[in-house]
C-alpha cells in the first residue's frame, strides 16, 4: 500500500459524516411561521388595548382630581349658604327709610353686616360658588324653582318677576336652585286680546 492512496480509516477523519443536517429542537419549523405571526399580532393587539386602557384611566383620574378640586367643598358651601341667607334677611329687615335716617351706631352696624355679606360672597366665589340672580330672565327649571305665579301682562309669560331666595352654582352644577315667582299671562295673553281671541269674562 502506497502513501498516495486515500485512507478510509474513520479514526483519521476529523469530522463525522452525517446523512441529514441536525435540527435544533427550538428552531421553528417552516409551517409555524403563520402561528408566530398570529402570536405577534395578538401580542400587539394586547399591547394596544393595554395602552388604550391606561390612557382612559389617566384621563378618568385627571377628571376625578379636577372634580374633587371643583366640587370638594360642595357640602361645606351648602351649609354656608344659610349664613348668607341670614345676613340678607338681616339687611332686608331694615326699611330703606329707617336706613337713611339711622343714627351713626345703627348705620355702622348695617354697613358692617353689608361688608360681612360681601366678604362671604367673595370667599364663596373664590371657591367657584356663584350667586344666581335670575330677575327678569326666562324661567329655567334647571336653575330655578317656581314657588308661585304672578299675573303680569307687562312681561312675557314664564319670566322671573321676583326672587324669593337666591340660588347658587358651583362649577357647572347647581348648588341650590333659586326660589322664584314667575309671570303668568303676559305678552301672549295681550296679543290674544288684540286679535279678539280672548275668552269673554261673562
């Protein structure tokens, strides 16, 4: 045997000869590409849903914090309105004639009550509580509560002609509706009379 002849001794070969390439167990098979694409789409969908939920939660929390700032004093403000009403009643109890001819001591007392009332309303406004004065405006059941009707042909029907008790709002909400008297009849009745459609009194 010459040295030029190839040696087929397996011990002399550096690498084993394999008939098929070895596939690692973790390698995906070609048929599973669609499954991977589905998994990726599901994961993306879940991620987008989670992001949307987190954004909604953020907005809802911000809205709740804003509402808490605006309406957190509602109960306290409602209780303070009784004080505002009593101050107003005290001022209304003094006739204009007596106020004009009042002695200096009584005048100072009246001015002190007026200053206290103004200060109270300014403080309430600082916290978003505003007084409603609907005199002369159209009756709005969202902000007013009708106590009685007043026959008055000089104004349109449904107009607030008297405020029995002032109303208040806090933010966009009604803290207390204004108690009002509403006109009855008015322009509609007058126009009907002009057209001869008014029913006879007899």
